[in-house]
């Protein structure tokens, strides 16, 4: 076949196979343009986006306020490195995070990083210095990233860990509540007490890191009392509570932070994804007394808190306050429709508009069929879960009612096919 006869998608795909490492998995889709909750591919086909760039587009692709803020910043400067020259957009994002922080204490400070994994690593660094202790507690079904420490903290072997060892030391895993698969809140609390008896001295633990709604692990919300009971135990031993909201934060569950559903004030907050409005930005936030235990020079990075990402984040943090009613409306509708279409033996669960459907089979075959068939019909959809058998919805809240229903109609049709 001559070059001209191949589609744009085929040409890009061929180049991708030739030049891009195989280890990054990609669907057969080449994105040309995106706006709100819609994506167009290289053939001009339109897709409804229920994936939101993997949770980075809670407020839609190319939110006009974000685009304007980034354009204005491009004309001033694109990079400085905060360690070379201070700039206000960085400080402004930290000020807004302090205002919005769900953490203990009135005097909140932040450090800005470029990815969720980097921010988790920094939260652990801060917790280790603040407590003078080495160990880290993590939970079943956790996902915290792909760097050495964070993949050690992550709980799925294939594809995140297989072949990548040896892993980082001093990471201890304990059950998290997962009622659908038989793990109750009491089981999880008992599991942690047992860990303290059998595997790690609680007095050598710096922090426990927990997602209030486990994301990659299957959109598993913590049971209503678990964060409070966990905090009680952690406080007893002087262990810091690190709240990983990289995926559940920035409005994904309705309020700005998912932990607000639980009435618990953690010690450190880790945010990312939607925070940068499509640009790479993540943060660690907590009370000054903890954050400032690290001496000058101990935290940082070349690109952390890049000015363009900070300009975008200021616009996102402004917009977040207004989106809650719409987010909650979308959450209620998603739940209603998913419950009506859920096959027997499956579970619809989530918190607010962070909703998913777990299929009964403990394999990813059916979800792979569903996501591929949905894409064919114009719906971008992602799976997740320790077994890969969960369909998760990360739809931007800027989606209109007609598009939302059309997306759900496609999902229902492919589910039943
Ligand atoms: C809860 C959670 N923590 C950390 C991360 C890692 O973030 P990043 O991919 O930006 O490194 C993710 C990414 O999906 C996540 O969902």
C-alpha cells in the first residue's frame, strides 16, 4: 500500500511502533483535538470522553479560563526553576492550597512537584524527617505511582511491578476495606493491628498512605468510619496520615477533596492530575510544623511548580468551587444509569461522581471487550481494578446532559452486547 492510501491513524500508529517503547500501552486512537468532554481523532471522528485524560480533566479539556491563563503566562516566561529565581504563580498556588487544605492545623504550606508519584515520594520524605522514622504503611489495592518507591507502594504486580524489583525497603502492606470482595472495615483495622504485632514496630513507622477512594485499584471508597478509626490508631503511635488525592481530589468526588466526605483531617495531602489543568503539576500540603522539618535544599526539582502549570492551577482552583452542584448531579445520574444496566452479580460503587461498575468475573477480558467496543462506537472509557474487571468513569463535569446520556447509552449497548 502506498503512503497516501494509509489513514492518518495508521501512519501515526506505524511510527509509534517504530519509535516509541513497547512498555507504554496505547489504544489504537490518535487524538487530533479535544474540548470539554469531547475528543476528535485523526480521521475526524468524535468521541465522548469518559476517561478525562486519566483523571486530569475533571473540568474538561481546554477550559477557557485555563487556556487564557496559560497564554498570558507564556508571554511572561515559561520556566525559571523555583530554586534559581522565585516567581509569584508558584507562591499563589501554595496560598490557594493552604486555603483549601483539608489537613490539620491552620498554617498550611506546600511544595510543588511535576507528577503524582514524585509528590508521594516527597510526602514520604517529609514524613520521615518529621518523625525520624523509616517505615511506611500502605494498603491492598493501592496505586501510588511507577517510580521505585511508589511502585513498591503500589499493589498490583502485572503490569506495575513484574520484573522491576528489587523494591524499596521499609514498605509494609495491610488490608483496606473492600466489602464487595469480603474485606470489612473491622478486617482492615484488625489487619493493621496484626501488622504492628507481626511485622513492623509501630514506633518505627513514619506514615501511612491511603487513597480515600482507591483509584487504579478499582474505585473502592473507604468505608464511612475507616479513615477515622485508622487515624485514631495512627495518632496513638505518632504516625502521620498521608491522604493520597492524586485521583480522587480536585472535585472528582464532589467536594474539592474526597477526605471531606469522612470528616477526618489528615496530616499531609498529596494532589495532582486535574490540579494542573492538563499541565504536569502535583503538590504536598500540610501544617508548617511538619512541612518545615525539612531543611532548605531538601525538597525541590528542576521543573516542580513550572510557571505555566501554576498559572493553569490557579484557574482550576478558582473554578473548582463552582463545579460542585453539577458534579453531584452527574454523580447521581451515573449511579442511577449504571445500577439499571449492571449485570447480575456486579457492583456499582463510588463516591459522588467518582463511580464505577465492577463485574463479577475476576479477569479483565470482559472489560477489555467493553472498552474496545465503546471506543468503536465513539465513547472513551477506562477499566481499572486489581483484576482489571472494573469500568470506571472519569467524565469531565463540563459535559452536557445530551452527551452524558449518549455516552451512557453507548456503555449500556456494549455492556449488553
Ligand atoms: C492515587 C494516585 N496516586 C498517585 C498516582 C501517580 O501519579 P502520576 O501518574 O502523576 O505519577 C496516581 C496516578 O494514577 C494515582 O491515581
